[in-house]
C-alpha cells in the first residue's frame, strides 16, 4: 500500500509526510491498514479497523509520535475503513 495523493508523498522513513516512526511500527501499521483494505466481510473490516486504531492508541499513550500525527493516523484509518465498508456494502 502506498500512502500518497491526498496525504502527499512520504519521504524514505516516513509513514505519511512528516510522520516518522520506528520501522517495526511502520511495517505493522501498514499491515493493519492493508488488512482493512482487503477485509472480506464487514465484521472482518471492523476488527481490522479496531486493531489499527489500537496500535495508534498505543503510540498516543506512549507519546511515541506527536499529537498531530496521531490525529492524522486516526483519520487515515477511519477513511480506509469507511471506503472498504462502502465497497463491501456495494457487493451485497
């Protein structure tokens, strides 16, 4: 998954422009968002979204990234979930 377009083009090491995090977390968050984007049912999409949000919540509690970055990540996850849910509802 490439996060660009509306969010700009991230530089090497960035998840989104201006958001740098350890490679392990970067990869895990990309995996969580990919799980949202490929969920095969509404329930699986909601579970994937909750897992991604939990990861961001942990980053927030640990103050691992700035508050503005936390908000951007929550918005990205919400958008991914909404888009996938719309797709799934359109298939039914």
